[in-house]
C-alpha cells in the first residue's frame, strides 16, 4: 500500500484540537512539526517536571516551562507574557508561523491545554494537544528518550487575540452585568471553600454565580484521554451551563481552566476566553465578592 504524504510530509491532517498517539508516531519525522512537553506539577504533588523530562520524553520534544514563558513582573503565577516575549521564546524552539505544534504533558492535560491556549491567544491556531499525553504514549510502548534536541531558532510573529483573554476588570464587569457564564474548573472542595489554603492572603470559595465543572471529569481515568465528544456534551447537560450563552473559564491559577476550553472546543464551542488571574487573583481581593459553603 502506498501512502500519499500531505504538505510538510504529514501522513494525515489532524482533526479538531487533539491528535492521537498513533498519529504522532506516524508523523514524528515531519520537518514542519515541533513537539513540546508542557508537564507542570502543583507544589503538593512533590514532582519535578524538568527532571522527569530529562529522564524520559517523546523523541524530538522540547520542554515548555509555563513559569518561564510568563510575565516575570507579575505577582501571580505563570501569567500570560507579552506577545513580544512569547514570540522570542517560542522562536527558540524552532517554531515559526507555519509550524505545526504538538503539545503534551504527563499530568492529565494539566498544562498542555494551557500551552495550546497560549499559542491560540497569540494567533497560532496550528497547535494540537496529544490525547492521553506521555502516560498513554508509554502505555502503548512507543519510543521515549533522554536525548535533548537543539533546534535552529526561527522567527515567530505573535499577534494577540483579545477575544480569548479576560483580565480582572473585564471579569468584574462580566460578573456585575451577567455578560457571560463563568465556569470554574477547580475541584468541588476548592470551589466550595472546603480545601485548606496555605497561600497567605488567599481566601477560600468561588466567584458568586459561577458554575463548577471540575477538570478531572473531562478525561478518562483509564487511558488519560479526553472523553468522547458526546460524553462531554452529556456532562455539560448535567450542569447549569447554557451553551447558547457566552462563557468564560476560570480555575485556581489559569491552568486547568484551559482544559475546559479544550473540551468546549471539541464540542464545537470555540473562542471561549480564559480569565488568566483566576482565583489566585480574585480570591486575594477584599473588594470583590466571594462565596463558599460557609457563607
């Protein structure tokens, strides 16, 4: 059987925002494709993403640190950088505006979806998330390596897309005027203010009127893949979400909210913005309302 290669030597074009491990294995040698490992762990997980990457990653992958490719002047964690900074740093990965970017992680899509969102915020839609990430890749016994890639830097032109981003003042207006439904991707105990918080100045609870849709509900625990589109639609139908109205996604610090965006994208609900500051910002403000089971 003869395989017809597509432009850039791809075996086939990706569909939607996800690519399967089988697809990536077939296309590992495509010269127009760059693979990024965006693994990120919360402090309580007591794991070190860069050390794990150094020991084992998908061949050709490069490490994307969401705390390094971020606004270093912000008091909030992994805040979206400027377009100029993003362009400069991703260009070092050998990415230009024609590059197909595949992002994965080893922690339930946790940061891969955020990096997918970051590329889209800066005008690059040719970006996809590896369904199941490194965990599924390893389960399938596909190749891994400790070898580091040294790409030739390229010029990337980043153009900010404001429709995909919401800041504090915009979200305050949305909350006061009811301009959109606010989805919160945190766990139910965090959303309800039941999980102890150890960060000084951060209060428990959630934005009044927001809707909780915990991000672990979006993927299969068995194979780490995003749930099928119909299952995601059924999940959404069990909540108070009206998919015909505008939406905005939030979470603890702007990471897991992007998994909501990825799931909504697969359902055909696209261009939903992310509130980058999320609860790390809102939950520290004494002048903003908050709600928990205790009040």
